[in-house]
């Protein structure tokens, strides 16, 4: 469970944080329950930031936590706010320890910059879609999605869709480097705009 922007956005974030957890086989159910507990901690201890939690639809299983920032200054402020909430930080740190036995490898964290010139005509906005189709590439042309680029030149392309069937079909057609993810509304912390755009999907987190 990591931090996200306090602001909702009507455009792709300038900076996208992608925190990835790599799960042991058959660990998804245990991880999900821990994340349910983490979500309740955030409600109880007033976690103020907006974020998405994703689960890969196929093996190897991964959980992703997507967080959006508009500037380095915002990232620094979010960090200070999080560190200043000692009760929240301590409770979430304990849940990270609970997850350790279910992880197949050390988690990774990367910050990517939005690349509008490499992206398709319709930009993805954080909170949009019920499923996401992603692809990691390096230096190759995009497939029409929204592109973010890391300091090492690796690029992440994201395309939102509404159904699992559409996500799986799009990922299969895009090739081996493309994967489909489900957004977990019961685990994320939605902005009001996300809820307003798809209230049926986000109703479990309208708090």
C-alpha cells in the first residue's frame, strides 16, 4: 500500500508511480485479504491520498499499486504527510510484514514520466476503466495507449477497458509483453471524479 496524489486529474498524471508485488503461486487470496485489512486501516486512520490497486489476470500473479503526482514538490509533500501520520505508517508497515511470506521476489518501485507525443489520441486518466491492459517496451512504437517512460528508457503503455473479456482479448492480440489487470475497487482509494464517472463500480469505496 503506497501513496498517491491528493488531487484528482482530468488528464494523465505527469508522474506515475508503479509499485509491483510478485506473488507466490496460489497467494492471491491471502494477499487480497491483507489488502482488505489495509483498506480498512486507511479508512480508520484517514489516509488522504488517491490510488489504484490492480491484480494481474494471468500468471505470474502480480499486484500493482498506481499512484499519480503532478510534480516533485507534490511527491515530497505526500511523503511528509504520510510520515507524519505515525499510526497509519506503523499499521501499514505491519501489513507489509504479513505479506512477506506470500511474495516470490522483492517488490519493485518505479517512477515514470508521461510522454504525450508517444501516446494515442485518447489519453488514459487515473481511475478510468475497470480493467487495464499494459505493456512494457523499450524504444518501440506504441499501440495507441497512454505511454509513460522511466529513467532507464523503459516504457509502460496503458489502455483502459470495461470488461474482462475485452481486456484479455486485447492483451492476447498485442503480444507477449502485454498483460491484462483487474482494478480492485474495494482496495483502492477513489477520487470523487472516479466515483461519479462509474458509481456502480466504485460503490464499495464511497467513504
